[in-house]
């Protein structure tokens, strides 16, 4: 018989959920109050009450064995019988809630009742719904008694409506596992180091560990992680693969890798997630049934869309999600998230797993224990994690809301005034522009909680009134601040930035390692990989690794003589830059003359780039030059890269910045790019936040300057240099301009492939 694993919640929601995407405003603090009310009810019960009872059972129905699992809120054991208690918190007046207020609530209790009943040989069981108001904790209960035969019939009715999807899921899994067993590595031969990496990834999955991989361009990192992950799924070692990327271009590489494996016989459902703002069909995001036809009646059409797309599509891209969303009038973002539950692999941004404000809410903590998480270009995760685990509020925005609500809502106005006063006190507490505090601002946070509670009430009652959008934006910012404050420990600092009329308070995550560790240890296996995960010990430390984690460093499979590497020991320190414009221009000209072809020139800042660019143009009017602009659109980026054609009659010299959109992730193979000239050691711009990070690591007994400046800088240098040699046939030139490259610290960080460099005097 075919086996289907399904949670009680998934079964009930799939079969019984109907209507629109909820247009009622529901705030985070309401959810938190709901959890609090939930716990209060459980804790107030007597000795005969057991809370959070896990129930699981194998139910045979038709040609299936359904492995059903869930956790009921409470189990009451009394002489007169057994009662399953389902607790539901609400902000509604309990007088408005009748016995059949929500069929889904009864359905969950009925399934739990059936499982407990047959396991304990009962003839009947009580199901109780306990509704609790989150504001005053008033309770209202409804009790029904069911025979186990009644509950069996009810469950079979649900399973009957789930059968079409069950058949589809079973068919997909069977075809997938058969295809995986016969799937061979999609290339005739493994590249040097590639087999070693793939085997290490596979071993990591078997051992349920974390793996840190430094593997340069050419190893084939994407296939070397995806292939063993897919193989392990075929052996029942994991339920889902989540492939995380930081940039659109690396997302495309992952998609192409799955497509290539499909051409080799793999049958698998792979979904790419796209941000709501990008995929929304409306000019302005408005997720209400009144404001969006794709939200109105969404759940009435959802199941048809899910079954259709799973039947007919394997590689579910953004374009395919949009096509099916239009076919069934479904919100494309919500549809993609609902489809994600049923696919084998998801390709998405880091934030879907790591950001506490964005992460996949449809998945419980238990789900991740069977997921393999592959983190591409993992060096990017350090600063992204600091950003995801930090939050800022600004006095200016509080003042705007205070003025807006002066005559609209007394409570909101009063609380905004109190928040504003606290911010003024913080601003006046110190004359310095920047300062830090080792503790979170508790008084401020308490007022923010009070404000968000009032804001939720106003937002729920006034969806179309003037000021709604402004208040909603501030509400989300405050909620983020409150949420991050709960993570606050000695790895955080409170960073205050003052100006004449404003003050910004930032809960700044200096060291994201513990939070990353907490998240990744819940996965079946986590693979961090990058071509520039160097020094590896630094990245293992800041990404939450442990001594017991697996690690591997691989050399480039290409002949290192394909890369001609030069160091020009010119000081590019900030105080010397004005004196270097002509020397750097001359160096660029000489390099292109001696090694003709298309070049990218990378600088540590836009201003430095622009000065050298102007100087270079003055002496090289005959060369075709292009320059990176700030805030380039997708179309502008494509136009920039299209200049690097192998068919161009003139050499193209592109000027860009290190760490920018053209120094990482782009793939200009063969004659499209002959070389890169890198000006400076890539140090991040000196700023208060970087200095705070430096001091933090100094106090931890580490080299704070290296952690905050040197290692991130050298990473940008290696990324920029990595644009040149992309295939075994590529030959190219890299020039590093800075005297610090010849110091022992930088020599020690250089990969093996660079050790044959020549110095230009």
C-alpha cells in the first residue's frame, strides 16, 4: 500500500479551508497574546489535564496508509470519560461565537479524538472547544460527544476528498524515487575535487551534520551539492531540499542544474520562490478581498490550482507560478508558498530560512529536521545575518505619526508622545553623534508594545481611513524592534545615532553566530559553500559552526598557469589616493596593451572609481569604456554586461566597485572577459558600526580589525578576481594594486592558485 505522511492540520486545512485570504488585520502582538492566553488556560487546569499531547496513527484507507500526526492542546481524563480539548484564542467578543463558528476547529479535535479512541479501545469520546478572549481571558466552551464510529466516518470523509492529491503525491514520490535510483552524475567525468566534494556532502547528510566547503570556481559547487542531496532523498534520508541564494544569478544556476538533471532522467518537483513585491500582479500590494480579486475567494480555487500545477509542471519557475495564478485567479505569492509544501526542492533567498520576520511560516520546527539546506555563496550570509537580526526605529517617523493622529486617536497620540519623549531623552543623554549601550532600552520597548497593541485595534477597525498605510509601516517597524529585542543578549549592542532633529536607535547584532547555529542545528543537514570561504576558521566562527562540524578546502581543478597574476605595490590608502590616479590609469593602459581583451576594473568606492575613470578617459579616448552607476535597474545591468561580447571589435573596459553587482556572481566566459584589475584590498569603509564590531571581537580575544575589516575586504578581492577564470579553457590576467598584498597577512590569505604571482615594480 502507498504511504502518505500528513499532519492533522494539513489534512483539515486542505479539505475544509475556504473563502478569501483573510482581509482582517491580525497583528503580531495579537498572536503573542494568543499564545499567552493559550498557555494560561492550560496552566489553570487540574491534575487530570495533560497539555500538548502528541498523537499519531497509521490509518488504512483505500489503497493508502495515511500516517497522521498532530498535537492536541489538552487531554482531560475523568471518571465519566475522556475529553480532547482544543483551545482557540480570539480578539472577537465571545458572545459572537456560536457552537459551529469554525468547522476547522471541530475537525482537528475530531481527528485527535479518533486517534486516541482507537488506540485506547474507546466506544466514544468528548471533544471540547475552548475559546478564550486575548484581552480579558474570558472563556467559552462547547462540548460534543462522538462515537468512535462517527469519528471514523468523518475522517474517512476527509481522506476521500484528499484522495486525488494523495494519489498524485504517491505517484510523484514513486516516480521520483525510481528516477533517483537510476540517476547518474550528469557529466562523463568528475572534475578534480568534484567527487571529493560530492562524497563529503553525502556523508554530511547521512551523519546529520553541518559542512563548510571552500571550493573555487571550476569545481562545480552547485551540482556537487544538489546531486548528493537528491541521491539522499531517493534513499529516504530527507524529505525536502532548500537551496538558498543571495542573488538572482545564482538562483538561475541552481534552476539550470535541476533542469540538466531532469534531462538526464530525474523526475522531481522544484519550485523557485519570488518576493511578494516582485511577483504581485497589482501595481500596489493590497492583500484584501476588497482590494484584490486574486485574494477574494482564494481558498475556494486553491486546491484546483495545486493539483493542476503538480500534475503538469516539474520545474516551477516564477513564470509558471504566474501562469497558473492567472488561470485560477490566485495570489501568486501565496500560491507559491502553498505549492511549496508539496514540492521536493525549493530555491529561494536566505531570508526564507533565517529572517525572523520573513521565514516560511507554513513550516513548523519539526519539518526542518527532515530538510537539507544548501547555502550558496555562504560568505554573503555574515552581513545578511547581521541585517536580519538587527532592527532600527527613528524619532522622525514617530513624530510624523504623532502629528497625523493628534485628532484621530487619543490613545495612539498619547503613546506616540511618550515614545517621542523617551527618544528625546536618549538623544540628550550624550553629546556624541554615535554611542552604544550594552543593554536594550527596556522602557522604550514597553511603550512600543503598548503602541502596537493600540495600533492593531485602530488598523483592524479603520482599513480605509487616512493614515492607515503610514501607521501600518510604523507598526511593522516597531514589531520588528520588539521581536529582535527578544533575541538580545551579549552578542548585541544598542547603537544610537544622533542628529540635530532626529535620533535612530538600532538593536545591532554584532555576532550572528549563535542565532545561525540555533537555526541550522535543527536541519537534517546544512551545507555552507563558497569559492571564497577564506579564512575558513573565520567563517566557521561567524556562521555558527562548531569544532565537530565537517569542513573541506579544495584546490582549483584548472591549471593555475592559466591565470597570470601580478601585484603592483602602490599604496591605495585613503590619504594617498589623490596621488594615484595617473599611476593606476597608466597601469590599466599598460595591462590592456600587453594582454589585450575586455577588462573589469574594480575600486573600493564610487568616488575613487570616478576620479580614476575621468583620468583614464583623458588619456585613452580610443578605448570603449563603461562605468557602473549607483542603483542600476535590471535592464541597466544587462546592458552593462552585454557590452562584454566575444564578437566586439574594440576592447571594452568596465569600471565597477568591489562588493557590487558586477564583482560577484556574473559569468563572463572565454573571451568575454580577459582580465580584472583590482584597486585596493577591499576594506569596508570605516564607520562606527564596523568599529563596534571590531571592538566586540577584540573583547572576545580575537583580532577585531581582521574580523571587521580585513577578512570581509579580502573576500571582496577574491570574488572580483574570480570573474576571470570560469572554465578550463579560460586564460586571463589579474592585477592586484596595493602594497599590502605583499604583507605576510595578505600572503597567508591568498589561495594556492595565486602563489605564483609576479611583482610589478
